C-alpha cells in the first residue's frame, strides 16, 4: 500500500532531531515499571510533538501497566477506543491493551 507523504521514524522523543509535530505517535510496550522516571519525563513532553489533530497510541502487555501509563499522561485526553472493532494487525508480540490519546480541545499547545 502506498501512502503519499508518509514519514516513519523510530526515535527517542527526549532526543528527537526534528522540531516537528506528528499525526500519530505509537508507543509499544513501554516497560514503564523498569524505567518509570524516564517514561514520566518522556510522556510529560508528548503534547509538544502531537499535531493539533494528532493522536498518541499506546499498547501494553497488561491493564496494570496501562493504568500506570495513564497516570503519567495527565495532559492528554483519552479517546474512547473499542478494540473489538479494530482490524487485527499482523504484529508479533504480546500487546494486550491499547489506549488512544489526543490533545484536549481547549489546549494551548494547539
């Protein structure tokens, strides 16, 4: 499938070499238990990288890890996501929980 103007990047958001915003940021199984301070710092800055209509998608291995992630992302709002309505993707991994976030409608970041 060809998607025009698609830029895929894998990077450390704390050392991002661009001054840009993104339509989608995907964080797969962030391992927040082992690196809580690092993830707290990273997630606190995410609003600076999400485009006004952009989204953050986070997947974790279990709901306890997702609850911890959600406590770290207080500046974004959760977008209701019915995972049963999503098409399966061909990713190999043990991701069991997904949450979608966006900037608040009245956000000054926009």
